[in-house]
């Protein structure tokens, strides 16, 4: 209900109500004249109680109205000024907005203003005609509105999705406000302002139905207002609601209301009137909807979903009667391509239009040149279908891409007079003059390289343990076939650089595959095979080794970029190592000197280098070269990050050190699952190699204070095994190696052999090698030899002499092998003994120091280190360092002094991997 009151004392009203506004009502009918200044008692005023919400929202609407006026006259400077004021006004109304929610009219102006500014920005001609101030204001306001709208992004999206709904809500809100205002604006005689409007707004019968409908709504509003003429039964007005919000409920009501609905009857009457009013409003709405349906009977209308980006209308291919020529088709092609990359462009429909254009060109016999040009653009559009670089192509798009490239290659092979290249300018293209060779701008090599990258992305983003991965992997045959076709094409028409690039693609799809057919042909001698089998072998094509040799040698000779040559060398080494050609792989690695500057290469090349080194170490292990295998695998395994260095996954602890963008880049560098190297096999090979080197060395230097570790990781596994309180049978691969090491330390080669080679280890590791039986035989022989060496180092002090036949029977080695091992140990001064040839015995020499002598040697070593440190500190203060002691110390360290038994001379082999 409206609040009417007569003027009391101004002091009381001002003190009791801070949110009032005084509106002076003129006296008499002379509205044009200024009102007379009367005394306080005689002054007739009407005070309107307005809430803080109304005041703040009115301020916002006034500023919005000003902005809209400025938008109509293209006054961007005024828009900028008013927008800044609007932001400040919204900040003042923040407390009310938090309570009531963001008003729809505010969201509407933000969305409309942004769209308006974007239209002005895209209008290049209009921007040129702008004055300097407006142009500057346009740039500033555009940046501000984009930044400001980020906080209201969800509201703006909802508004754009349902603009009609928001307009309906505002219309209903305005109706409610008008109904409420009709109650407030009644004068003292009980006649409402809407009643006057009713009389004035009677429209002639000739007006349109729309105008009549509007007038009828106003009549119904006025009827509702006439029902509320009684002062005592009026419902609580918006003013009272605002007062409740502000905490001024009872004081102001009792002071300003003429009569409050105190009795139960009055309350019931007021409630009944509200229900009647709501019913009338509902009937009025349903009547309006019925009328709209009657109006729309003439045509079919359908409701569309709002918020979906407006799909630009597909350009009509050609008007009826248009002559299809090369110029018209190229113009239409450029028209379609102009929409490429723009916001709201439907990429799928763009691809369909290009395919339709190919059909039109083929039907009108415009020549293969135009078709090739359109095909190039179709493939490029397929690649651009996913705007995000990290996302991979969908299966249907991928299949379309492969088919389109195959069709393009068919055309190029069928028409040798068509020349394509990225160095052909669009101005110099020849698409229609068939007397001369056709020239089309485009690079088939770039398309194939992008296709290969997309295939890698598909494999990276597919679950490797699913059937889907297997299905995708079958596509590699198509990819390799396309690469071979492009290779044949570029060998005829391409430059040397292009041939090197396509050769590298072929190499990258060949180097990691084990050639089982060539391996079988090596095992089967050609004499025993029949003629038909020989013919079949010849028809199967060249071996992968011959192919790799031919491709890589061409790259070595012709390539002028270091990266392609480096990748080719690494792939060639990997392929040699995979097929157990150890010496070729080792020599190629040493001659290339890649290990000197590989740290300056890009990450994918470094990952390839790490993979090659690992494969080289596994190859050395298969050949029985445990020391070379250990040296090759040392850097990868000692880091503890083998998985990451080989590009086979990211470690959890390293994920915390990267931000999201770096993590995405790292994931794109990962190697697909079918190229992975088994990490458990890799670790097993490294630990077994370390065991075969470390256990004899530990036995030889058991009491040596200067004993160094060959493999820190192996020692760590030994310490972990020793710390276990309860030793059960080994289960994991590491536990098997630790248990085998302990057995070897005691010279028990049979127990060591049973721990290394058993069903569990066969299934996990050894059966994964191509020639598993050969590897197992080599391992048994190595375990026997190193166990013999360990036995002699450990128990030589117990024997005065020992028969070589006894050692041969104990370790199941033939006599010449035992003789060879002991002879090497004596020559290298590892074992202080001599061989008695007639009796075939080993005679031990008692030259080893006793336990007391060992302690004395350790004490002398530590005292020497202490003196050397003191001399260094003293000489550092004096500014010189040198003298007799340093030379003497160096001489001692070079074993020029006392040489004890078991002084294992580690030969510094500088073979760098």
C-alpha cells in the first residue's frame, strides 16, 4: 500500500527517514507558473518513501539510458564516460546486488554494448571516418568491456541463450510495477491516474489489433487499480517491503500509514483481493497467448533455441544459369576459404562445400589442376577441424583424410604434367591452359608430415590396453603405404631436401620393427630351401637392413640440416642394435660423436638418443658383453627417471614441478605405446650386468678402504635386501637378483643360476628376447665364470694349492676355460698365485697382508689424506701449492709403492656412449 502523509515537522521527518525524497506538488491549475512559496503549515507536499534498491537501480537505468542514446548517435566518447560512471554506480549497489541478484537490464546493456563495439571494430570503413577521440575511445572501451564482462560471463551466456525469455521477464516486471504504481498514484478523491489514462487512450476502431491489445491491457491494469481504492484494505506496497529490508518496519508504518489492516477481517479482505488480482493476471496472460496463436495460424512458426552461435548461411554454390568456368570455381573456392578460422564458422559444412565443389569441377570437366587445388584445401580443412593443437582427429575425419590423400596421389601419378610445390605463387598458377604443364600451389610433403603427426596424436590419446588401440594401429599400414607413394613421387619430381625429409619419415616407421622374415632367412640356409621358397622370399621385398642402409646413406650424403642427419644416425644405430649387430652399432655411435653435443638437441631428439643407448646396452648384454651393457645403461638407470627419459610417461614427483602448460607439452612428446621399451626388462638387464661385475670386485676388495662402487643402484638394492627383517622366497625381479647376488658371493653358482633363470623370470624377462634360449645359455656361462672368480678371490687364503680339475668339476666348466680364467687373473695381478703345469694345479703365494697389516695400511691412508689437506690449506694461505709431498703422494696413488694382493686395477676405458 502507498504511504501518504501530511507534512509534519521537517526535523522529525529528516531524522527518522534518511532515504526520503521530497516531491513538491503544485497548487492550483497553473502548472506553467512556479509554485508559491508557502509557510510550513500551508505547504502541501507529497513525500514518497523509496527504498535503497529503487534509488540505486534508478541511477543505473538512467546511466544505461544515456549510454543507449550515445550508441544511437555513435558517440563512443560519451559511451566511455557513462560506462565508467555505470561501473562506479554498480559498485555502490553491490550490497543490494549480492542480496537481490544481478539485474537483467544490467546484463542486457553489457551484452549489447560489447556486440555494438565489436560491430564498430569490424567496420573498417566506419573506423576510418571516426574522429581521433572516438577512435581512441573505441579501442579503450573495447578492452575495458571485454575485461569487465569476464566477471559476468555466465550471466551474459544465459541472456544470449534466452533473450526472449529475459525480455518477457522484464515485461512482466514492468506490468507488476505499473500495477503497484497505479495503487500509489491515486489522489485524495479516490480517482486513479490510470482512470484518466483509460479515458484518454480510447483508440478509434480503425487502429490495428496490436494497438488495441495494448490499450486493453492498460484498461485491465486500471480496473485492478480501481479495485484497490480503499485505504484500509490495500496490500503492502513496495515501499513497505523496502523498509523491511532496511530494518525500519514498525516505526515508519505507525508514523506514516493512515490506517493499517489490524483486524482479521481486514487481513482476509486484503488476501482475497490479492488472489482475485493474481487470477485476473493469469486470465489476461492466457487470453493474450490465445490471440497470438490465432494470429500465427496463417504460417508455421517454430521455436528456436537461443544461445547457439549463429551458423552463417551456407553460400549458394552457383545461381541458376551460371556458366561454370575456372574463374567462377576459383572465386567460389576463395569465398569458402575466407570463412575459414572465423568465429561461428561450421567447419564440417565447409568441408562438405569443398567436396561439393570438387564434384561440380569434375562434372564440368574443368581439368585435374582445379581438382588438385581443391583437394589440397580439403585436406587442410580436415587438419584444421580441431582448433586445439592437443586434440586428435576423430576416426571418421581421419579416414576421410587418408582417402583424400590417396585420391590426390592417384591424380598426381596419373597426370605427370601437373607440378605441385610450395614455391609456386598463386599468381603463377596454371589451372586451365592445358598446352603447358599445370602448376598448382601446395606441398604434398607437408600434408604427409602432418598426417604422420596426427597418427602419432591418435596413438598417444588412445588407451593402449584397449581393442581400439589395436584398430588404430592397423592404420599404420595405410600411413606407411602413403609415405612410400609420396617417396616414389618425390624421387621423380622432388628436391634433395624434400627427398631427405620423406626418407626420414620412412626410417621413423621402420627402425623400431624387428624383421622376423629376414631373421628367419638367416637361420634357414638357402641351400636347403626349395626354389619356390626362394622365389617367395625374393617377392617379399628387400630386408629392412638393406632398406635402412640405403635410406640412411642417402641422408648422410645429401642432407644439409643437422637434425635430419642426427635422427637418421640414431635410428640406424637402433636398428643395428635391435638385430644384434653390436659392432656395427657401436662403431657408428663412436664415429658420429653424438654423445659430445646431444645435450644441445631438442627434446624429441634427446628422447631418441636415450632410446638408442638403451637398445645398444640390451644388444651388448645379448652378446655377453656385460661391461659394455652396464656402461651403456648406466646414465639412464642411475638417474631413477628411466620412464621419463625414454618418453614413456611422466613421474608423479616431477608433475609437481611443472605448470599445466609444461605438462601438456611434455605429454605431446611421449612415445606411442607400441614403441615402448619394457622397463622391467631394462632394469633386469642392468642389475644382472652390475651383479656380474660388482660381486667379483667386492670379493677382491673386501678389506680395501678405497673400494669404490661400480653401480650405486645395485648396492642400494643389496642394502634394501639386508634391511628386511624376514627373508622369504623372492617374488619380484629385484628380489631374485639380490638373492642370486648373495649366492654368487658364496661361490654357489647353481643357486645363483636357479634364482636368475626360472619360470617366473622367464615369463617376466627372458622370454621377451628374440632368441631367448641363446640369451639363457649365455647367462649360465657368465654366472659360472664369475662365480669361479669370486670363489678364488674369497677362498684363496684357505688353500695352499688347488687342482684345476676340481674347479672344473665344481663349476662345470671345461679345463681350458678354467685355465684361461686363472691365467688372466694372474696376469692382471688380481690373484697372487702360479700355475704348476705338470700337475695342473694352482699354487697360492702367501703375499697378502694380514688383518693387522690391512689396518695399518688403512691408517696410513687416512693420515696421508689428513696431511695432504693440511698442506693444501697452508699453501692456499701462502699462495702456492706443491712440493715434495704432493709428488710423493701421487706416486703412492699410482701404485708405485706397495702393491697388495687383490689390487684390482680398473682400466679406464674411454668408450663414450
